């Protein structure tokens, strides 16, 4: 692993979803440079099985390590669930940070004891998520998690970033929210919603319109940013006084990443196409 404190931090996701994490990373680490890859040519991850996600995560990690990143953030719940253990074994010296659905913080917030968890089918089916869920059951609080595999939603969010047409995103948000049951703050209602896929915060305005103002949304962007800061020893923090730069790449649909980066992060950088 590089010991150059001004080397960039690598970040990847299946698409634009990881921008929700990159936003928090930039706020927490304003002088750091980032290289972001949207693997849109091989998305969606959530519905293609763990072997595909593992193979793509390995290829992306290898590429970013070859670009001398000083840390690697897997800004994707599905990839973290499928591949973080193997990537840790393959890159033992690398600061590697993953993201997983924020079940524990949700438990601290709920009053009704009913917590909704929206995630991809791949994340929910993974052994890592099942272990996380089982670990919460050991706590003193009686809480029920209502998990919803949100088929199609990440892909719809991705498509709407390119076209500006949110019709399908809104319809899928409505479908998945209604499948989870009533939301609100009365007994028996879901009062806390875990956004367990990094794409979903990009649809939070549509989700909010469906569940109402009092329901709390939780995603892990800020926690991942704090964890990344912790994993970089002081000697590895950027010594640049200038604001950090972001380089954007995609394995297809560069226009979707460009539009989303402009909209969510105010970035007007050109997006490079990677073909692997
Ligand atoms: N953004 C990804 C996640 O956090 C997955 C989206 C996809 O299915 O490709 O799980």
C-alpha cells in the first residue's frame, strides 16, 4: 500500500449510489482527493448473485490499488456483504472500509419497536446481513425488523439520473413502502427506516412523501466517513491546503454519473470511461 499522504482515496459502487457516501466523505475529509468508480456496465449488483458481485469487487479493488489509492471505500452494501472479507485477505495492508445497513443505530432511535429495512435482494440474502440481524436479536430490546428486498429500485434511480424521468423510481418506492406495512409513530407502525443501499438516499424525497415527516431515515454515509477518517493515521492525511479533488469514472453510462455528480455534489468534472 502507498504511504504517500497525498494519494487519493478510492471509492466504488455499482453506479451512482456511492455518491451518497462520497458526499459525506468529502464533508469529513475536505482536503482529500477521491477517485470514484461507478460500475454501471455490470450493474445492478443486488439482483445478479454473489459470485458476480465478488468478481466485480475484486476487479475494481485491483484497479484502484494499481492507481495507488491510500484507502478504499466500498460504497455499496451489496458489494461489502459479498466481498469485503475476501478483499481484506487479498489486500492486507490496505485501509478498506465497507458499508452495511445501520440496524444498530436504528434500534437506538425506534420508539414503536418496528424498523423497516430497505436493501437489495443480494444484501438481505447474504450471510453477513443475516449475522448482523441475528446479533441485534441478542440485545435487551424487543424490536422487529421488516426487511424488504427492493428489486428494481437501484436500477430505476440509476436510470432516472440519466433521463430526469423519475416515474419508475416513484412507482417502485410506492410499491416497496406499501409492502412493508403502515408507517408512523403509533404502536404497530414502522417509525424508523434503514436505507440499506447507497442508492436509496438519492430517492429520499420520494420515500419521505410516502411515509410522512415523523419517520426517521437512517443511512450509513456519515458513519462510513467517520470510520474512514479513523482508519487513516495522521501521517496519511493529505498535507494539501487546497480543497480535495474528485476524479470520476464509470464502466458505462458516463452521462448518468456526470448528471448525478452535478446534482448531488455540485461537481462538474468530466467522467472517464473504463472498460474492464
Ligand atoms: N448501491 C448498492 C448497494 O448499496 C447496490 C445497487 C445495485 O443493486 O447495484 O447495495
